C-alpha cells in the first residue's frame, strides 16, 4: 500500500539515507521516495503506518499525524 508522510527535519542527503534505511530495515522490499524540499516521504510497503512513522521518528525526525 502507498503511504505518504510529512517529515520535518531532513536537511541533506544523509537525512534522506537515514530515513530510507530505517524504513528498509522494517521492510526490505519497500519503495521509498523522498522530496525533502516539501517534507514528503512516500512509502510503498505492507507495514502498518504507525510502525513506519515510529521508525522515522526514532531516527530523530518529526512525522506529522
């Protein structure tokens, strides 16, 4: 399922890699697209939304509800 998150705090490519890595640790098959200029993270994954949001937050980024 396709899920979109508003994630603030990403300022560079390293931030994008950290978010991507956190998601892929939960679901190695996930597809992740990030546009940090508009704070958008799109994830194609079967993992529940709250689990993905928690993984992103644990990397130190704020996920809007």
